[in-house]
């Protein structure tokens, strides 16, 4: 039985991953600002509380849970939480950029740093990013803050893999293409993605459990379409 921490679990892929790991009999700590969608499911071995990845108190509460309930051990961290902005660049303020980067980069870095002491060589950190953060991929107007932050997250993943390659954990990044989620609907109104949130959640869940056996410091493009 693995101990798994997932952020961004109130909807979409994160919500589905929580259900999948519960069905597998894993211990799951599902973290999101809105904890009710998960709590209402009453899933086996799943714990959930309100969590803000940019908030130090949320990090401290998470550490307390891990120490008290999981014997200070985390096998898998999936950084799935993310903030989105679709806004013309000339209208995008410095505060807009700071808000997106606080969630998508700085919050992820800070939270991961807090959890590393509970991981070992066999642990795995999966950072969920976007095809928009891949250099040379198709780019879309209005996503300057969002896509650039997701690019920064991928570079961070590579850097941490190098820094912890001896003692672990392993770090890998998944650059997702179009998945039918609420966030996609906000980015591309009317567009229907060929991949459902459940299908992508199944892929990420499997990768989270097995991917570190084959990869470390790698960025995998998980996309069969544009966007």
C-alpha cells in the first residue's frame, strides 16, 4: 500500500486520480482549496482537507498529517494543482503574472521542498504541466502567463532530478495536451478534447506508480492532438 499525495483534487484529472488510487487500495491525501467534492465521495483510505499550495499553514498541516498518520513516509507526490489565465498580453498585469507563478511554480517548489524529507530513493514526484510549456510546441494567444509558468515547471523538474539523483526521489514531468476538463473549457470554449479526464487520470496514476523505474528528469509529452 503506497502513500500518495495529490494536489488539485476538487475536479478534473486530480479528482479522478483520487478515485482511481482509492479503488487500488492506496492511501491518498487529496489536497485542494475546495475539499468537499472528494470528502462527499467518502472514498476508502482517502483523506482530504482544504489546502492552498501558496499558503505556509497548508504545508505545515500536510506535514503534520504525514507524520501522524503515515509514519513520515510519502511514496508518490503528484503536483497537479494549477492556476490558469487566458488574457491578452497587453492587459496582463504584473500581479496576474505573480498570481499564476505563485501557484504553478513557486507553490509547487515550496510544497515539494517540504515533502522531500519524507521521501526516499524509491519515491516519485510527478509534476503535471502542459504542452504549452514545451519549447517549439504550438502556442496560443492569451496564455503568456500560464504557458510560460508551465515551461518553468518543466525546467524545475529537470533541475530537481539532477540535484536528488543520488538519494532520491525521482522527478518527472508530464506535458499534457488537450484533456476534457473545466480548465480546457475555459481556455478553448466549445472545443471538445479527444481524451477524457478519467482516461488521462488513469495514465498519470500508472505513470506515478511505475514511471520512476524507467525515467528520471524526463519530460514526457502526453498529447495526441493540438491544442
